[in-house]
C-alpha cells in the first residue's frame, strides 16, 4: 500500500510518500527546485530544476557616442516589451535589465526589439534582432545599444508687426 502527497510551491516542489508492505512501514520525503542568480543581485527561484539550463540578460542603453559600448555616463533604457522565440522576457523596472531564464542550453534563441517600445521617438535600436546561443548553467550578458537619430533643439522666434 502506497500513499503519496505532492505540493507545488512557487519556489519548490515538495512531497512525502508512505508505504506499508511485508509488516514494514517506510517513509520518504522529497524536495525539488532551483535558484538562479543573475544580474544586479537578482535571485530567481522555481519549482522545476534549472540544472543544465541557461538564460540571457539584455542591457538596453542609450549609446550617446554611438560606439556600441556601454560607457560610463550612458544611461539604461526601460523597455515596454520584448519578443523572444521559445522564452518569456521579464523586464525589471528597477534596473531596466531584460531577463530571460529557463532556456535550453546549446539552442539559438531569436530576440526582437521594436522601436515603438522606446519612450522617445528619436531613439532607434542599432540592431533590432539578436540571435543568442545559450550556455548551460549561466546567464549570457548582451548589451543593446540605442542611438539618437533625429534630435533638434533651439529656439523659434516669431516676428509680427516688429515685435
């Protein structure tokens, strides 16, 4: 005779099993889950094992000098959405990092960005599509440069009746 109880928590899967046979009783407990650390001291937990899986961290930034490198003084840009083939993007409002986790290792994932998701109409993604090969048991960091393409500043004067 067997009796098994399993419960899925947001951070782990727990279970207990009791069995009786041949005048002998036995009990077993189990727990399964994972914890992943990635980008700015962020911890992600899950009730499925992440062993052998990987993730991607996207750092969208305003590339002021248009060199494609995240330099000192350049700011991160908060995006509203990201399209990922085979995964789900989580955009952090605290640090503007786009995190994609629980991805299968050694698989190329295509990630697409849209200029419509930027808060300023003069900003454009330098590259709208990225293809990233996921490494097992780690997060891959990818910098996403955003350039300013049409900005005008100044003053306008209107002369009317010599005023």
